[in-house]
């Protein structure tokens, strides 16, 4: 569980330089979830941009976070920020305080 300070820090990092995964008309397919898994494993912090399903972005973000075992940091506008810490300390890209 992230603290509010950690959420704030992750949101700031995501606004600067973050990998973006776009969710389009196909929705949460198995392929999209697998790609998100791979991005989280490599980058830890990613943004999901909602091109479609904008009315369902909160529910879909929560579902995606649950299915990828990630933390939903924040939903801002049509973007969601997901974070999953790498279990290997040597490969961590984001240092939480």
C-alpha cells in the first residue's frame, strides 16, 4: 500500500518521463494485459492513456491493477498511473522513500 507522499512522488515522476500504454477500442484484452505486465516488469511505473472507454476509466484502471498485481497510483484526466515494484532490488528503477 502506497502512502500519500509516495503517490505524490510517483505522480510527479510519471508526468516527467514515463512509458505510455494506450487503451483503445479493444479494451482489456489478454494481449493488452500481457503487454502491461511486461512494461511493469521492465519500467515499474507506467501510464495508461484511455483513447476509448473514458467513462469507465476508474473501473478499468482498478481491474488492470488487480490483474497485473500493480498499485493504481492515480487516475488523472484520461490517464491512469500504475506502479509495481520490481522484486529484485538490483533491477529497481524507482526508489520509493
